[in-house]
C-alpha cells in the first residue's frame, strides 16, 4: 500500500524520518508523532515501511 502527497519541495531526511519530533534543521517544522507511531505498528506486525521522493511527491509504502 502506498500513500503519496506533494508536501515540501525536497526529500525528507530519511535517517531521522521515523524519530519522534525530529527535524531536518532547527528552523523547520518537525515530524511530530505520526510517522513514529506508524513505524512502531509496522515493526510489531512484521511489515516493512519505506519512504521515497520522486517527481515532487513524498511517498510511503507499507509492505505486508
């Protein structure tokens, strides 16, 4: 299952992406809790979640 949105015009920092309240830099808005909760749910169920940025779309895929 893949979800995509236009969001910002550049890729997110993937090594911090699923950390709670992480920010790319101090002047930007953080990720909050949502992505860390999704990651935890995926881990519990043995699912794989991935992120990619292409054609100005942020996409998250969950493989069951």
